[in-house]
């Protein structure tokens, strides 16, 4: 009896010891895991991998991030600049250096390929939140702004958390991508990595021999959701954002040119919907100084010249220089709504090939 009891006691003691050892191991594992996680989290905040300037940091100057989606959060808050070009790839050819030289403002290029109104509004809000005053916004608005869909799908994933509030940022910053960029920033601090251009402009056609082979048929842009009567929720949101800007901030809205086969037939429902959208965009700047709407999406000799385009919707340098000249004219006009510029650059705009 006593032998049996002592044996069961030994088994019980062994099981208790095993459970205690397991608990200790689990406590050590959890402490190590969460301790390393907390250390990484603290280091990320101190290194500030995306240069958001949200919290106290090591003060590393510059980034080595070649992804515009993440690098533009640093560019957008840069106090050296007081004007920005915002759009998708149809705005990338607009040269901020020329705009700066001719307008007296300090322009930055914040256009990101495959973005739409939602992403571009997020970038604008980020810029505004970091500049108490701002000189001008040039918004290159393609047909996505004319959509009546308030929940436009994204073409490509976009880090809205990076441009959002601090709580959202903290909930998303601990990731492998952030760790990569933290390593890059350490490399910048040690002189081992080159910083990217803070202006953010590059000619994506430079060094490339791109030959445009026009295609005929239906327009390449998706305009099926343009209908009359037409709600314009994205322009409504842009209007609300512009209303929050200081009254002396110039706003130039540019509808970029397209090859003529992308234009709907005159008199069609689609054409009427686009015209209504243009009229609504023009009203956004009607009561602002140094502001205006420039309509380059028109049928003219330049739109029929394939040498002016890379594809149906992307134009080359010659048209970009003409667009820049019109933007500069509006910014330097000093007029409210630049009414003469809007009339001159309306449906009768004559952009001719050289």
C-alpha cells in the first residue's frame, strides 16, 4: 500500500515538475518574442524608415526608397517645397524644375503610376497636414475623376496607412518592408546608401526607344461608367479639400491629352458625360486666384500625331512642355479663376506638333 502510494506520488511530482518546466519555457519564449518585437518596434520608430517625421527619431536625413508609393510620404512633408504636381502616370512628364523656375514656387513631383482619385486625395491631405501654407497644387485629372462610383477599385495596392493618422501608422509599421527600409536608412546614415532625388522627377522615356503603333477601334480608357445624369463623388471630395486650402493657394486642374482614337464620338452620351465632368472640374477653381482648369483632352492636330504619344493616353516631352507653359501662365496670371486662360485653353485649344 505504502509502496503504491509513494509510486503515485513520484509520478505526480514528475508531472508537476514537467508542467512547471513547460510554463517556465513558455514564459521565457513569450518574454523573448515580445521583447524582441518591442525592441524592433522601438527601433523602427527611432529610425523612421519612411521618414514620416511622426515621432522623435535619430534624425537621419534622406531616404533610399525607390518606390514612389512609399517615398512620397517623405517628399510630401519636405519643408523645402511649397508646390506639388499630383496625378498618375499621365502627370509624370510634367517637369517640376521648369515649373519652379518660371513660377517662383518650389515644385515637387508626387505623381504615382496606377493611382486614382482616392490615392491622390490621400497624398494631398498628407501634404496639407505638413504645410501651414502652400503655394500651389497642379492636379492632373484623368477620367477616373469623372467616375460616378464612390468606391472605385484600386489598380494597385496603396499604403493608405502610411499617409493616415498616427494610430493607423503604428498598427501597420511593423513589417518586413519597413525593416528593409530601416536598413536602407541606416545605410544612408552611414554613407553606404545614396539618397533618392527629393524632387521625385524622372523622364521615364529617357534612354528608351518607344514606338507608338496606334490602334483603332473602341477608346482604350474605360469610360463605360460615365453616364448622364451623372454623380461625381470624387470631384465632390476634391472640392471639399480645396475649400480647406488657404485662399492664396493656387490650384490648377489639368485634364491631360490623349490620342484622338481615345476620344468618344462627338454628340455621343459618353462625350456629353465627359463634357459635363470637365465643366464641373472648371468650377472647382472659379473663385480662386492663380487657379484654373486646363483642358487638353480635345480633338486637334496634335491629338492626331502619333509622334506626340507613347501610347493612347501617355504623351511625350513636346506636349509636356506645352502643358507646363499653360500651367505657368495660370500661376503667374494673378487672376481669380484665370477666366481668360480657361477660355483660351478650352475646346478650341490648338496644341500643334513642332
